[in-house]
C-alpha cells in the first residue's frame, strides 16, 4: 500500500493526521507515556493488574500518531511486533501478562485491538511515508477479513476473537461485542482489504449499537445474535466498561445519527454527570464512574447535541488510570480537530 493511496483514503474520511497541529499536546503525551508506556514500548493497563493487551498497544499507537511522535510510535510498534504478533494468522495475541511465564497464556486475539493496530499503522504510513507501516496494516486488515468478518442473518458481523464466539462454539452464538466496532477505522480498512464490505460491517455495528435494553435503552457489553439480539449468556447483562466507549467511537467517526447519540448520552449519564454502569436486567445503576476520562464522553455528546461547552476540568488532561486516561485523550483530540467550540 503506497503512501498516496492511504493518505487519500484518510483525507476522504476526514481522518488525515496533521503534523503541523498535533491533536494531542506534547505535554499531554509526555505525561501519558511516563505513566503508562514502558521503555520497551509496552502499554501498561495499571487498572487491570499491570497487564498489556492488543487494545492498549493499538490505542498507544493511535495516540502516538495523534501526538505526531514517530519515535514513540516505533517503540510501541516494536513491542507489539515482538511480543504479540505471534499468531500464525497475522493477528495479535490479546493479552501479555508480566506475572506469568510465558507472558502469553491465551493466544486468542481481540478484534478491536487488531483494528486499532491496523488503523494506527495506516495513519503512520500516511503521516510519515513509511511503506513498512502500510504493508503491516494491509496484512492485519486482510487477516481480519479472512478470520473475523462473517455473515449472519443477512448482516456482516465482527467476531470478538477468532476462537470461542461462533454459533458452533456457544449455545447462544454467535456472540459479538458492540464496542469492538471502531467506526472511524472502517473507511481505511476498506482501502487496505477491499475484498471485504467494511461499509456493511459498519452498518451492522450501528444497528447493534442502537439495540437498547432496559429503561435506559442501552446496549450490553456482550450481545448474543443467535436469534433476536439479547445480552449474551455467561456475561453480566450490563452497559459497562466496554460499551461506554461506543458513543465516543460514533462521534469520532462523524456519525450523523443524533437520535441515537442523544439516547445513549441520556441513558449513560449518571446522577452526578458521570457515566453509569447499568444492570440492564434490573434497571439499576451499579456504580457511577466519575473519572474525567469517562465523564467527557457524555459531556462531548452534550456539546454536539446542545452546544454545551465542556467543563473546565474536562479540557485539561491529568492521567489517572490507563483506560479512562486513554479515552480522555481520544475525546480531547476529537474536540480539537472537529469541535473546537466545545473547548
């Protein structure tokens, strides 16, 4: 994949990175790296036992591109290649645990991590004219197309992992995770692996995200697609840490469905303005997440829907834990590029 083709795809999608005006400020990226990125490029999930995973490596690569930091990007990619890209199918093992020997005990993949890695590599190729990044992006996208995209009841769906989620592997299969649809990446994946209808995958993801449950009409973290969509067996029937990023992905992808965005904003907002983890069966709030990295998601939706600027504390980045800090930077980078009136 040449630089010109990838750059054109990103430009058309409105996702072309900008070296002149990084969407993540240098001081923000420095503090993020100091807190969560080891010297060898391992992105550390400090809220989950210090493990690393393909999602975190993908987020780290994307944030490095948004910060315009090629050395940081190459350091994170080096660890990802060396430690996670060990599967025969070209995808990344999902979990790397510093406390176990070997560090990878479960070699299954996580498709959202693979999408994030491929997408970030494509952005890096377009930004720095590095064909090696683009070729790696193409290989991962094509591997995803071969192993993880499938048709079910007329919909093009995305497996959360190659193993363990299909109709023949679970009584309620296939099972999907609605938050694994990284919507902004699909126009680029379409360029990298054009034999797959990624637009159809994106459409199915939006339909799945709109399948609301309970009084708050929110999607669950895990969804059975065996018949009509219902919360999957063996997982808590909740709108939780996975699903809370769905509206952020929709906003970053310039999704025009304001009705869905409003419904998700209203449903996920807790009594104090944080994000509610919701038991969808019982219709109760399990807890309210008040970290700025969580609160900024419904607040950003309110800016888009109601022209309500972000609160001052949400416009400033101070790292807390890996996951909300990552979501915070992704939200701020979007606001700087697309919604400066929110800041």
